[in-house]
C-alpha cells in the first residue's frame, strides 16, 4: 500500500454484507466518487472479501470507474454503472 501524502487507503470493516447499513455504504461510495473528483488524490477503497457478501462487493464495484481486481488495475471497470440523478438531486447540482 502506498503511504505517500497524495494516496489514501480506506477500509470499512464495520459494514458487512447482510447487516444494517449496507445500502448506506453503497450510497456513501457513490457520493464519495463525486466529492473526490474535485481533488487530485488517489483513494483506494479496500474490502476484505471474506467479510462481505458477494452482492455487496459487486454493488461497490458498480460505484467505481476504475478498480483493482486480482492485483491488477482495471481502468475500464466492466461492472461500473453511472449514478442515476433524480429530478430532486439534479436540482441541487
């Protein structure tokens, strides 16, 4: 893991698949992408695959354009799904 000032490594061990808060995690990841787009930092969202349900990991992958899978950087994430902005949210943008 890079420890330079420009890189950040995040873990969320308290949010596990099947437990309350998983949907909040997905929303958090999506909103974080929007916020981080305004900064030059590199952020790595790390998930312990033994502690999260498969559907949670797939949902997290859908939030990120670029991912690291099997120790390989994938700049074209096949799971990525751009967020849908509702009328109420688009008025805030």
